[in-house]
C-alpha cells in the first residue's frame, strides 16, 4: 500500500476512554455532539463546523461525537466489527457507498477541505476520509481498464505525484444512487468541457486540464465495489445495524450539543 495518513476527520468518533482522554488534552476548543442512537449525530450542522474549522484553523477548533450508550444500543452507519477490531470499517448493507478521490492537483493547491465542504453541502455523507500517497503499483492496478490509452502513463504518474484524499461517500436513504449522484456532481471528465456544460460542477471549479481534473469517481456500482475493495480492504458491509463497540464510561464535559429534534428535521 502507499503511504497513508488517517485524515484528521472533522468529527472524531470517541468510543473509548483512551480516546476521550486524548481529546481532553487537545489544544484549543473541542465541541462534542453527544447523541442517542434513535436520532444520530447532528448532521445539519456539519457543513457549518467545517467552515468554522477552515476559518479558525485545525489546531484550535476540534469536533467530536460521543454516542450515549446508556440510553440506546442502536447505532448509525459505521461501527466496529463483531470481534471489536477498530481497523475494520463496517457499514449497513442498506446504504450504498462509492469511492471519491480528491486528486493530488487539488490537494497541493490546498483545496481538499473546501471540496469536502461542498460535498457535504450537496447531501453526501463522508463515512471515511484518508490522506494517502498512492504507489505506482496501486495506480496501475486501479486504472488497468485504461492501460491501452495513450494518456495512461501520464495519469499514473499524476496520481502518484503527491497525497490524495480518499473518501467513502454515501447518501441519505431513499435518495438518488450515490454512484450516479457523485458522478453528476463531479461533472464531465475534461475540465474545459465541464466549465462549458456544467460550470457549477467540481471539475469545472477545481480542475485545470487532463489529468488534473481535481476528483475521481467510480464509473458504476461494480467499479465502486472493486475500487473500495482495492483501496479500503478492511471496509465491509454488515446486515445488522446493531453496533459492536466497547462499553465506555465517559463523564460529560466540554461544550456538548444535545439531541435537538427540531434541528435534526431540517
């Protein structure tokens, strides 16, 4: 695998006493959303949190989630595996997911956080986010269906030229298929065509010229599953929504956002 750095996610999931204590030692202000399983975290505020973090800076403002295990045993989307391992991402099979990559050209220009804000504002949920520098071997396998194209070598070199942000995206239940929705949101592959035909698309706004078109998306559901298996081998679906997480004993503290049924309906 290429070198990777787990993205300092906007909202850190606090599931153990050790993570809670580590959070308490963080410099600056930490805002904690304590939620119950029946309502889930306060997603309408996520885009606001992201904007505030961009303005204040990641070193002084932090956001975290703590599920109230005492009141509910239900969970949202991601959980631990049945054996309690923390390195395996599990998502309910009722949700469909797709891979999104913010390419090195957008990352090197400092646009990754801005793009992620737009992704969330467009109704996508970011289940997992990693910053990773891909290897040539990975990218040759990843783009093997394009091996016969003239631009193949240039594409592989570009994707290995610096860190990318790898995201697993989903959408709310009942919404448009996430693979199709993400491809529509990216816009045409060529940034010049995107600016002419879909000026509000991500590639129109952040792409320059091929292969520097800012973002990648899977072609279809089959490709999405293959790409997720390649780049996130520990990611799997589960048929149960019952979480398998360690019991934690966390004393309330810091600035908390209790469940607000009025806000969650927005």
